[in-house]
């Protein structure tokens, strides 16, 4: 439609081609406007072809003579509808009865008329020019005929035009129907696609529902199987319960029978106890009378002292029975209640009364009184408990120094010497271990639990005294020979004393202690196994105690030391001995310990042999003292220094 103006000027009275075209073209046509290759605007079709009424020619074709060059025939005021514009432009050089005509249809508004110009051919013009003067009447007739022909031609043109319009209307109707069908087809396709999508979604939902249904079925089957299993278990349990009920009924019957038998047995026991008390009464009275001032308490006295043997008053429990703390006659005491009234309990009770009631020693637990009715013994109170409690640190406030431990070893040896030297019969304790050694407020030890002691020479009138006793539990404090023969001897106490000495040194249990101490003593590394809670042990004291303890543990009884006054005196001097300072040349420069195997190296210094060999084995070839390289690794024993160290140790 042409381009827009490129300058700022606009002609007055000018009109828009776009507006003119939009008004001229019929409403049922769709027009697209493009300017400079860009789409500007589209006018949509708005009316059907049936509403369009074609415009016919408003006037006849008229003609007027022209110059000799030819005549022009005008069809004036031929008003055409703009729908014919596109088709009539294609009609050119229309020939009517030998005439050549040219039809021109200009573009204009809907009110502008279309004109058609018919031009006569040149031969006709020449002919008319040459014969115009001679044959004028014939020309007039010929013109009339031409006008008639033109009228016919115009009528034919109108018919053709109407046919064209009719064809266009039919084509537009077909086009509208086709567009409508295309729209309907598009809608149908869209509907089909929607239905297909819905169908696919439905299929997917169906598959999901089928899977869910399958899962639910499986769960139901599992639940059913579990229910079946539960039912089976329930049936089994019911059968088991029925069997148990039957057994319970049987047991109830047996219990009733046993209760009857028990009553009969108890009545028999009471009769036997009565007879035994009648038989043993004189013997017990004889023992009690010889108990040197032991007080006989009643059961009520002991119950009052211990709040009826309350757990809050209990100090401990062992194989012998229970130990309680109590108050009797404004004095704090320990009350040992032996296990039930059985044969062995009664024998132990009488044995301990017989021993502790006759003898007194500073390191034996003092027996204050007894209660035959409750098989209980009353002792003096020991605030620091047993030696086992202190060694195991059950009471963190109890810390035994090396001096206290050395003194305890000497006190135990003194008590054993007293027992083994008693006359007319030697007394063998037979149950010497840390649990049976009590400590007072000054850590003075006192031996207890003489219920299993024996006399070296058995009394024919008191056969129960020489009876053998079974151990409640295996203990490493017992002599291995006694564990095999069950015969107590003086050496049995010596063996137990050796174990206690090693425990005082190390604070460790008895199991495997002998081999550990022996190995440390032979390797010169005794300090490493000493109990650090005792403080810094003097090497002389520790070595002496270790040697005595290991000698007591000698498996050959003949090689064990005898508890003599000299040995007891030697042990008593250990805790009062002031440790002399060790000469510096007695100490190994590497270990800072007294040398047992002094060896002279190439640098002229003397070292402990094993320490220097370890120094060389680690890849060192320099002097530990000067850090200079040694000429060689040869060692020479320093015998003079060795003899001096041994002599100094003996004097110590």
C-alpha cells in the first residue's frame, strides 16, 4: 500500500490509502497491511456474502464522436461494488464484434464510480476517416448498429459480472463452511487429545490403584499369616499353661506332703537338740568356766546392741558369718554371729572361746564375751577394719605408709611366734589372711578367727579340737601342702605369712604374686612393683621383706624359715631403721640404682652391666657420661666396687 512519509510535511487534503482500501474492500474479505516488510494491521472478515448486493450500472453507455484518430466509447457512471475490483482488473483487451476495447477500473471509495473506456481499433479509424465524407448516411446507420451491439455487450457484461459475484458468494460460502469445518475439526482434535490425556491419566491411576491393591493384598496376607502364627503360638501357650497347671497341682500336693515331713523332721531336730544340749551342757560350762573372765551375754543384749542385728550396723560378711558393730555397757564392740546352729558352727564357736578365752597377747583380738544362745562372739572394736580393707583401699582415708606396713609384718610374726611357742601345745592358726587381721586406731594389728585353729598335740579328751575343717573357698593364702592333705602344721602359718608380706609390699592380690616379686628381685627392678601408696620404700627394707617373704613361700617346707625371736627382732628393726644415704659411686649413672653387676666401659666410668648392654643394643656408640665416641664396646667387671656394695648392703 506504499510507504509512510519520511519527512515532517503532510499534503493538505491528502487521504490514507490504507483507510481507503479498508473502506473499498467488501467486509467479508480479510485484508493484511504490510509496510516496509513489516506487518502493520489485519482487518478481519465480518459479513457473509449473502448480505452483499451487487451494484449495477446506473447509466447507459454513451459515445461521442472524436477526432479522426479514432472514437472513444465511454460507459459513464458504471458503478461497481468493490468486490469486483480484483476480478475486473484481470479483464483486458475485451473484443466486442471486431472492436478492441480497454476496460480500466480505478481504485476509489465505495461512492466513486467506475468507468470503462472502449477504443476502436486503428484500421477502423482509418476506414472511418476515409469514408466519412462520402458515406455519411451509412455511417449513421452503422453507429446505431454499434450502439445496439454495445448495449448487448453491456448486458452480457452485466450477466458475466453477476455470474462472477454469484461464484464469489458461493466460493465465500464454501470457504466459510471449510473454515467452520476446520474449526470444528480442530476442536474435535483438541477434544480427542483431551480424552486421550484423560484416558492415559486414568490408565496410570488404574495401574497405581492396582499396585496399591496388590500391596494391600500382600499386607493382608502377611497379617493373616501372622494371625495364624499367633493363633498357633496361643494354642501352644494354652497347652503349655495346661501342662504347667497340672505340674503346679502336682507340686502343690508334693509341697503339702513335704510340709508334713518337714514338721516331722523339725520336731525330731528339736528333740535331738534338747538331747545334745543335755549332753554338751557340762562340756560348754567347763569351757566357759576356763575362759578367764569372758562375759556371757544373752540374745536380748546382742539384739539391743545391734538394733536387732540391723543391716546399718553390719561391718562385713564372710565364710564364718556376719560381723556387726554394737554398743554394750557404754562400750563399742564387734559382734560376730556365726552361721546357723549347725555342727561345724558350734565347733568353731567352742574352739574360738577355748583359744581366746585362755590366752592373751597384744596382737591377738581380745574376746570380751559370748552368747551360746545366738552362737555369737563379742570382741573389742577395731576402728580401721581389716588389713584387706586397707590394702584394697576400700576406705580412701586409710593410707598405710611403708613404716606401718613393716611394723605390721613384725607384729604378725610376733603373734605367730607366740602361738607356735605356746605350751603345752602349739597353736596353729590355720586361716591366716588379710581378712582375719584387724587394725586398731594406731594401725596395730591383731589376729582373729581362731575357729579353725588346731593344736600340734591333740587332746584325747577333746576330740573335736583335732577335727579337720573344710575350707569355705580356695585361697592362695593357704599352704599348697595343706590344700592337698588337709593337715595343718606350723609351716602352714609360715606360708600364709609369706603371702601377707608380699601383699604388704605390693598391695596386690595373692594370685601370681610370688613369681612377679621373685622376677623383680632377681632383675634388680624391685622398686617397680612396690605399692606407691606406701610412699618411698627404702630399698634395704623392701629387699629384706621381699627376701623373707619369698623364703616363707618355698615349696619345700624344710627350706622355709622358722619364726624365731631373732627373725622377729630383725623384722621389728626394719620400720625403725633410718636409711643411710647410698654412696653416689654405688649408683649406676644410667639407672640411678645400686649396681649389682658393675662393669667398666672404655670411657673409664662404671655402669650397671645390663643397662650398658641395652645402651649399646639401641645403636649408641658414645659414652653416656661424656657423650664422646667410645673406642670400643668391651666391658670389664669392677670386682672391687661389687665387693664394696655387697659389704655395705650386709652392714645395712
